[in-house]
C-alpha cells in the first residue's frame, strides 16, 4: 500500500467511524420507536377488545333504550383502533343483533333463551368476532370451526332467569 493511501485512511478513518456509528444510532432509535409505537397500538387494541367484550354481552342484557344507546356508543369506539377484520366481524354481529332485536321486540335475551337457532347464530357471530380479535392481537391457532363449536351462552350465566 502506498503512503498516500495510508495517510488518507488515517485522515478519514475517524470520520468514517463517526458516520457509521451515527447511522447505527439512527437505525437503532428508529427501530426502537417503531417497536414502541407497535406496542402502544397492541395495548390500545387489547383494552378496546376487553371493553368490546363486556359491551357485547351488556347489549344483550340491556333492558332500556338508554342502556342500549350507551353500549352502542362504546361499541362504536371500535372505529378508532380495531383492525379491519375485527370491524367487519363487529358489523356482522351488530347487523344480526339488530335483526334479532326487531324480531324480539327489544328483548334479545328472552329471544335467545327460547329460540335455539337465534342463540346459535348470535353465538357463532360472537365467536367470529372473538376469533378476529385474537388473530389481531396474536396469531391464534384456534380454527374457526372449533371456536364456533365451543362458543355458547351458558344457562347458568347470561341466560339465567334471575
């Protein structure tokens, strides 16, 4: 190697080290911020999905128009952070609920207590929604048919007459 090359290397090596170190720092910072943002989104969605879960059951149990309006307002918050798949499943659920509400003259709980087909349809719609939530937050291995098979309203729970 020539003396000129070594001299140039001596001159530019500190600059090269600073530039490479800076680039690594910027890349690391960008990566960390991206991970932080993704974590915040997942946490928001998890909280939203927990609230939606309660609201969906609350909607079935609601007895007054005011209760229903409040619960529907909670459900509509899904627009903020829910994934597209969750929103699609939520809209299907709400369409079915609305049909059942009209059919039941406002008492969906009583209808699903007495009508096994209506109950099964609502259970399956809810299982599709829960599965979409699980798939959004983490990759679930529960197949759709298994989720639909095991999702149901218990007689000792929401369907209890007391």
